[in-house]
C-alpha cells in the first residue's frame, strides 16, 4: 500500500470518528443559549417594570381623584412612597402631580397646583403648553389630575453589554396619566415650597 493510500485511509477514519463532537457543539451553542436566556429575562423584567410603573401611576391618579379634602405635602410624600412600594425596583422614582383647569374663553389650560418629587420643574402656566397637545378635550372650567412618573431601568444582566443595543443601560420609563376628579371639580391643596431636584 502506498503512502498516499495510507494517508487517505487515516483521514477517512478520522472523518468518521465522532468522539468529542458533543463537547464541540456545546462550546459553540452555549454562548447563544446564555445570550437568549439573559436577553429574554431582561426583556421580561423591563416589560414587568414598565407595567408596574403604569399601574402605580393610575393608582395614584385614582386615589387623588377621590379626594374631598386638601392635598398636602405629607399626602404627596405618601403617594410617592406608595408608588415606590408598588414598583419596587431599587431605582429612584420621580413623580409630578398636577391639577389643571381648561378655560374655553382663553382656549388654554391653567395649572391650579403642582407637586414634584424628584422632577426638577413644577408644571406651571408657562410650561403647560408643552403638554397641552397630550390632554383630552375638556369642557370650560373642567379640571384634570395629571400624574407624571419617571423611573430608570437597571437591567439585571448589564443591558447593552450582554444583549445588544435593544436595551441600553440608561433606559427610562416615563408615564403620563390623567384622571378627572370624581366628587369635586377643584381639589384643594395646602402645599409648601416644592423640593429642589438633585
């Protein structure tokens, strides 16, 4: 048998040998499996947190809409604490609660009062125009409670570093919820100077 035939037989035997194939496949597939599992969990956790933020904003709006007494700083602090417990994700939750009134004669909205926790700016008569397009049509002198929230998303598995650019490490969930007062058109307030944002 010639040297060329011996080499050909040796290569044929090695080509048919499947020992170690499972280990090689595992090494090739494991990174993709890890990426898929961590990515799925990150997306699930993001959607869970987003839904929790929205539920908390609706809850606070509904609670304030049922008020017949005045809203105080202690009341706003308790609303923020309630939201933080509902969301429970360990990142700061920013809240802005405002009562706005629509004046048909001026064809614009006016801010009756605004309370902030974590936001830098209160809603006022000057900056209300920035959100007027997001408000529903309102009858003359009708009021709306607006609850705005902002909450950072901190991915458990490092966001963009692990699963790509779809989820960045600095994603922020923002909600804008409005509710009509149920029992009185004007909810009174007794709010002091609002805290300055940090």
